[in-house]
C-alpha cells in the first residue's frame, strides 16, 4: 500500500477501511445482472425520497412534541397560579 504514504499504523488502517467501504458498493453493483443495473438509479432515487420523507416526518414530530411540551408547561404554570 505504498500509495498511502509513510504514515503511522492507525491512519493507514483508517484509510484502508475507507477505501474498502468505497469499493464494496462498486463491487456489488458490478455483480448485478443487466436488468437490476438498469433499474438501480430509479430504485436509489426512490429510496432516497423515502428516506427524505421519513427524516422530514421525524423532524416535524420532534417540533410538534417540543411545542406540545411548551404548551403543557405554560398550562401547568397557569393552573398552579390559580390555586
């Protein structure tokens, strides 16, 4: 692995792991049959949209939960003041 240069063992190991992680999807794609390869961009795009929708839903849920807690806190303080 001369192309990694003269470095300590830990950075070399980390770079090797990164290179291996980058090579794995490429190797998997190369093993797909032609039909699956041609559908790959569409499938990846569809999955990306699903993940974006899920993340946005989680963000919205977190925001709503935070607002609910704020309202509950204000309501609790109002109730306690009336006692």
